[in-house]
């Protein structure tokens, strides 16, 4: 059983919402896009799941989270993976779709921080 889930790079919140519907007791959502929290809250309300949410945060991965007493049982993520060598792309696509020079920058950040936020038996997917 998953008591608490973290959805990173959540976008509209679809992964966390599916988790709340089928296997998670509660969830927190994080995305860098300032429009994301509105979409997440709307979709949670539409699916009658807002009561199961611990928080919806705007910001960069784990930095967006407030201090927490207990770790998450699971982390799901859908990070941007489009390569942007030397930052050549611009506009919203560069900010929200930028995976860094090789497309793995955000994934690397997720992997590096996961052990600090996951329970000892937690899972990252």
C-alpha cells in the first residue's frame, strides 16, 4: 500500500490522480510551470480527489516542497527529456521541455534527491 505519493514534473497531475484513484492514500504534486497548479487542482476536483491531496507546489523538484516529517512511499515523475544543447531553445518550450544538454538533466535531479524523500522500501517510477 502507498500511504503517501509524490508526483514530480506533474503537469496536469495525471499520474498522481491515477495513483490516488487506484492505490495511493494521499499525494503531493510539484511542477515548474506556473500554470500547472491550477490544472492539477481542477483535475483533482473533476475527479473528486481533492480531499486526498497533501499539497500542490510550484517550483523545481524537491526544492518546491515544504519541510516534511515522514518520507514518501512512492515518487512518480514525467520529467522533460528533450535535449537543449547549450540552451539554444527559447520560450516556454525551453523552460518546461528543457532536459538539458543531453535530455537527462531533470531526471538526474530526480534520481539524486530521491533517497532523501523516499522511505526505505519506497519506489521511484
